[in-house]
C-alpha cells in the first residue's frame, strides 16, 4: 500500500467519524485532523509539528490549544506514516 493510499484511508476513516450525533467539538476535532493531513507538505511535516508545538507552548486560549492538539495528533500520525514508507 502506498503512502497516498494510507493517507486516503485515514482521511476516509476520519470522515466516517463525523456525525450529527457527535458534540460539535468532536466533529471539529475530526475536521481539523482531516485538514491537517490533507494540507501538510510531506517533506516538511517535522517542521510543521515543531511550529505547532511552539504555538501550543505560547497559547493562552483553551479553544486554540484544543485545535492545536488535534492538528498535532494528525500530523504526528502522518509523520509516522512517512517514516514507515521511507524505511
């Protein structure tokens, strides 16, 4: 399975988790993760993670911190997939 196939599978999985029965914050988390995975430059994912961690360290807003945690979760997953497909 190619890296792009793995990414597409993950995005499909996250889309399936979106539901009107979820709390809005849960759907927002899934949507942020989808967007983070789709928009990340695979060659720069490690740098993006460092930038997000720096933003989180300086974040004073709880909602923004939650968003950053969601994005970091998705980006760290993506980074693991990139490493696994390079090796």
